[in-house]
C-alpha cells in the first residue's frame, strides 16, 4: 500500500541546472489544466544526453528556491531507485506505486528529442504524456514534426487534456499556454558573464 494510491501525479524531471521560472511555468501548466493531484519535481542524477552537471543536491536546492506552491514537491524517487534512464525510472515508479496514475510532463523541447531516449517507444506505451509549449514568439510552436507524426494517432485534443490522467497509454496531449522564453542555458550564460565583469 502506498500513500499515493488513487492520486494522479505529474512526473516532471529535468537537469534543473538551474531550475527557473520557465520550469515552474511548465509544472503549473501541467498541474492545473490536467487536473492533477500533485506534481513531483525530479532532478535527474545525471542526464545521459548532457555533459557532467553540478551536484544533485545543488540542483535540488535551485528547485526549492523557487518556492514550490501547494501540491508540488521535490521527489527523490529517481535518485533513490538509482536509475539513469527515464524508462527505467518509470518502470520502477509504476512497480512501486501500482495504484497511482502517473502522467509524464515535458516541455516541447524535450518532446522533440524523445526518439533519442532509451526505449522511447516503451515510455509512450507505459505512461500518458503531457507536452507543454515553451519558448518562441508569435503563435505557439508545434511539437516536433518527427515525434508528433509518429504519435499522431494517440493525440488527445487540448480541450480534453483534463481526461489524460484517466486514459491508458499510449496517449499524449499538447498544451499551448502563454509562452515563457526563459531557459537554463540563458541563465548560465548570464551568470558566467557576470563573473567575468
């Protein structure tokens, strides 16, 4: 028995190097339109697609520094499971909490890279996915043609996004809230620039 039995929980993972308002934008857009009970922030111990990063603890602190609102919390599940890849983490999470309805939250930029992830097809077959538009100007950007086309038969219209948590995978939806252009790379560049001044 798990204390999360019966809950719908958004899994929001990332390097969070550092966590910033753009990440909070994605988390809030997932929490409310999807009608989730909670959102778990999961700092990846080491993203296989990125160079070596600052310590796990320091990146978790940047998440806490955002001042997480009610129904959001930092989760150490991924670290505690000792998994490196998303698919391995999802398998373990679903095994540990079989009565919890997990939804995977990701920015459109990550969705574009999904085919590069280990066993990405199994990810889509195991867990509903909510893709949130990020960045850009003008009209909300569309998700990657490659990934979206491969997943087109499983797309849930945005006006039915609140049903996602109750749908069996494979299923995904694309949310187009007001955009937030902030990125971790731009913050790191600004910090580096300040150090050289």
